[in-house]
């Protein structure tokens, strides 16, 4: 189990306590990679869970590079990427491993995610296309054709109540055979925070293997607990989307992804200037933040 942490000390300890409450059918190791946290996460893990293998990165390397530190050290036959803001129920991980053992063509498997109130957290999606880049977060997504496309992209036709093969599962809780990672490689570190799980599933499926969702395995997920603290969330999302599309659709894809980023930035400036919807901070500070973020995306 590779658990990446960045400033989620309380949630990380809850995650580890949930794991400690359950026994496992086979041998296992828990590897926590602390990504330069400033909230005392690493020290608290070391004090409460001395049996956990703890790695302290000096800085926040991002989701992909941080997880890769753990993936390189992990020794298991199967490797589980698990977010620090999850709580795993009894027997869940054994069932993921058992599924992979029964299905040798399976390259990855994930499970049902729930909110703290027990409600479903939809997690499976189809791979994004060039049309997705055009309609997502733009006015085109509100047109009938755009809505139909987004419904398909977000798999709104799937109630997450049945076992099925899917395009992509979230990195929140994904179990992958070690042999598959040796073949397809680790997470792409150019995708610093976003689209790395999409890219991994795409590479797995490109080998002819399958990716699966199991509805009878469930974990609690405090969605966005770590990324919500990341001030450059939107900027990094657009940077990573540009990189993902360039990788899988070629350089010409920037003719869609970068103009969309420009559109989103101009829309935000309109909200600041005309609608006076300004978040904390002065108008100048917020405008400067948007311009700097846009410049990073356009020059990427």
C-alpha cells in the first residue's frame, strides 16, 4: 500500500487506523510517502505507527513523483495506490487482490467510493477526447450536444451498482499487479497532480489488459481534502491537461486546450471586474494571480 500525504495529518492517521483495524489474507506492507508536509504529519505517523515504512520528501514533489517514490520502494506482488483521505473497510483490499488473481488479463481494479454520509461518489469515467477538451468548462457544454457528450464522458449512464470493465478508475484507490507497472512504467511525472491516473489506465489498456470496477468493495473518501489546500489547483489542472492531450493527441491538441484555458481565465476576469465576484484578497492581487497562471499555461 502506497499512501501519499501532503498536509492531511488527521485524515492520514484515520486512514492508517482503519487499516490497522483489519487483518489481511496475505503479507503486506504500508508505505507512507510524506510530500514535504508542514503540519507534523510525518512525526505523528512515526510516533503512532512505527511499523509503517515512512519516507520523508523534503518538498512537495507532486502527486506523480511523490507516489513514484513509494512505487519504486514497494515490494508487493500487487501494489495499491491509496489516498490519505480514505478509510478502508474490512476485507476490501483482500477482495481487490483476489479479483486480480482470478483475472490474469486485468491490469487494474478499483472499487466503490462513498462520501462520509454513505452516499455514492461516482468515480468511473470514459477517456477524454478532443471534444471533451472543447466542451468541458465552456459554454459549449451547456448546449444539447455538449451535455450529451459530458454525460457520456462522466458515465452518467452507469449507476456504479454492477461489476464492469471501464476505461479509467481513480487513483484514489487503485490496485495494480507489480508486473503490469514494470511493463507500462510508473506515473508520468509531467502530469504533476492531475490526469496521471487517466494516463496510467490508458497505458494499461493499450497493452490489451483490462481495467475494472467492483461495486461490492467500498471505501470512504473525503473527496478533495488535500487538493483543496493547493492554491494553484486550477492552474495545475490546465497545465496537466495540456500535457496529457499533447502526449496522447499530438502537439496540435494545444489549439484546443490552450484557447480553452484562455477562455476560462477571461471568464474569471469578467467575474472579478464586472460581476464583482472577487475572492479574498484585492482585485489587483486576484487579477495578477489569474494572469500569471494563464501565462504559465500558454507558455507550457
